[in-house]
C-alpha cells in the first residue's frame, strides 16, 4: 500500500498563516506595548485606520477586530503568494532561509513604499532606528524565513 501524503498547498497556507501571522502580530503587540505602551486594541485599530481612516480609533471592538482581520488577510495574501510560487520555483524549497529572508525584505519594501503610503491613513517609513530594526527583522524572520520553512514542512514537495 502506498503512503498517503499529508502535505497540501491548502494545509501549507493555513498552518503557515496560523503560525507566522500570529507571530508577526504578537511581535508588534509586544514591541509597541513595551516601547510605547500601546495597547493591543490601539495597535489593531491603527491597522484598521489604513482601510477606513482615523475614525477606526473610535470604533471600539468592531474596528479592533477589523484590524486583526485585515492583518491576517494581508498575511494570507503574502503567504499564499509564496506557497504558490514555491510550487513552481524549486529554489524556494532548497534554500528556505536565504529565500525567506529576501522575501521578508520584499514584503517590507512593498508594504512601506508602495502600499501604506496610499492608504486612508498614509504613513511614511519611520526614521526611528529601533522601529526600523524591529520592522525589518519581524518581516524577515516571521513573514520571510518562517514562511519559507513552514512551506518546506507542509507544502507538497517537487
């Protein structure tokens, strides 16, 4: 009898989103909570401001949950893109740490230079060194390297 593979693209995307999306938002909550005393509610509402504007800060639980949903939606888009491309580009399976690190840098660049400046609450790249370091490292590690490693673990192999 042939062994049944427990790997699938859907499983790779779902589990990677659960792990990496959660680590990424937890990093933001811990960093901004410790450094600037920003509550998780305020942080998630700030994410929602990019979709609906600054009124999100007055929306209570609804806009807090909108910010969380938006975070996971954006993470799901980036994770899905990586997993689908990795099905066709063997290099992403072979060198997950290196490719994942570059992917995290790509995410940082696209989000900060192309997407966030054009939202309802446009933001510019922070000039605060610690914010930059945390922002880059969080995306390189959690949305880059960890995504690539989870993909290698859960997605079908070539």
